[in-house]
């Protein structure tokens, strides 16, 4: 229990910045010793996926939902009530109540970038997956998705406007500069059930998680 993380993927190699706090540095040191502890356990029924915009978390959640027969929930849809006339932001109480209803279910895959108000989801999850592909790959995915959405080739829960496109670039940069560290500081408390990966293939290559 003295180590910060008990289950870090062997490919988790991006935490090398000098300013990283001790928790992050210890993650790197044990990535070969205990890499598959979480991945090789029985298939979970409650999965929380967190990552930046453009990380691929929604695609991963949909694939896991289909292959493991688990209902899939996007945290953005917990924050926003989707209406034909436009999205309505739920109050904090409404949002938390909605999330609580989901968590009472026997199984779920929850995904989103949110972390400040989802402690109950972290607490209840069997596995927490931090999906963190490289910054440039996320930029590519954001751009590709924007084009496909405007061509009508990919569904969007929001209006894929240029202003939204710019916001996604800002959110991606904020994740790189600030949010990742804050998320990892929180996730240090969930070391026994934490999986950190760069790419969904790291799950697909594991026999217990094949999808």
C-alpha cells in the first residue's frame, strides 16, 4: 500500500516531466512489476473510463458495452438534458441525482472527462480506465470528428460549430497542461482498480478484455 499505484500498464511511459509530483513518478517505477494485476482479474460489470476530448473514450465505451453487454452512459448527457430545442444544463442536484440513479444499476460503462464531481462513480467502479493517447493524436481525432460531423457522417450530441471546434482544442490543451495531473492525483486513491493506457489496443490484446 506504500506504492502509489499497484496496476499500471507496461506501456505507460509518458510521466517524465520534472514537475510531476511524487505520485506520478512512482507510477512509472512499477510499470513492469505489476502491469496486469487489474487487467487479468475477472471481467468487471462497472467500468469508468476517463480521458481528454479526442482520446477515444466514447468509442472504447461503446465497444466494451457491446462486447460485455453493459449499458453505456456519457457523462456529458448527465450534465446536459438533450432537447430538440437545445440542450439544458441540469442543476448540480439534478446532475448528481441522475448519476446516482445510474450507479444504482447492476452494471454500467460510464465515460467522460469530468472528474470533480464523479467520486461516487470512482468509488463504485470495478475498474477505472484512464485512456491517454498522445497529444497530437488527440488533435487529429478532434479535427477528423469535426469534419465527419459536418459532413453528416458521424453523429453529434451537440451542434458541431466552429466555436465548439475551437473549444475542443482549448479543452485538449487544458488536459495536457493541468487536468491530467489533477485527475491522476485523485486516481491515486484508487490504485487497486486503476488501468492506465495509451491505446484501446492494450485492452483488446488482453484475452480477458477482447472486443
